[in-house]
């Protein structure tokens, strides 16, 4: 009866008993696996599909969260790597750039129509700046594109420094020109403590 109330019952009886919250039951891993398979076997194909979708969604959510940096965490990393004022650009410029290019996603990869690929939090292009071993690259940063996906951001920061040291500075990034250049950016640092 209690198993039916929970909707969790197998041929062996109730798998999860609400009557014994503190009781200790010795079970082997094999027994637990058998019980789990018995439980899954009682699900209809429609319910099994729902369980599978929920499981996949949870996994994707965890993976997605692991690749994004918080705005203030990014500000601290950029500050530590002496980007505040580098080539005349403030931390606000850098944070705005990271947001408009990748939404702070460290592992973002974007394939472009011309066959090149953009990598990492600053979306650095493979045609000029890094080598992805899939198409011709000038590789001005002397770095593998995969290194631009590392969460410590060292390769991304070093390559971005090289990019903005050229004549065009941050104007190399179209999204920065459209959404950051010439706009008030002080809100990007609101609430961030750098030390």
C-alpha cells in the first residue's frame, strides 16, 4: 500500500519505504543496481523519455554553468593580469568585450561562414590569431586555439593583449565596436571588489 502511494513498487515489493527513515539496511551494489533496473523497468516509454530528458537537461545545465565566469570573478582575473589600463583600455572595456563576445563563456566556440572559428571568452579567430589545425592560420599569437578555452584564461589574455597592441586595438572586435565603444561602461564593475 505504501509503495503504491509513492508510485514506486517492484515485483519484490516497496523499494523505498517511508516507514524506515533511520533504519540501516545492508545492501550490495549488485542489489541496488537490480532494484534500480526493476524500478526503471516499471516506467512506461513516455515516462522513461521524460526521465531521460530531465537527466540530459541537468547534465547540460551543469556543463553550461561550469564554463561561464561571473562578471566580478572575470574582473579580478583581468586585474591580476594587469589589463586595467593596458593600451588605454579599462577593465570595463575588457568585461564588456567578454560579455558581448561570449556572455562570459570561457569555452565558447563559434564556427564562421568563412571557415574560421572563434574561441574562448574573447572569441579569438583561428584565421589570424591561433592554430586549430583545420584550416590555414597566421597564428600571430603562437598558440593552439584549444588553449584559448582553458579556464585560467592565461592564453586568452596573452593573445588578446597581442591583438589590441596593434593599430586597431579593441576595434578588431566588431561586437566591441557595436556595443561597447563610446558608451558608458562603468556599470560593468558595479559591486566588484578586486582584492
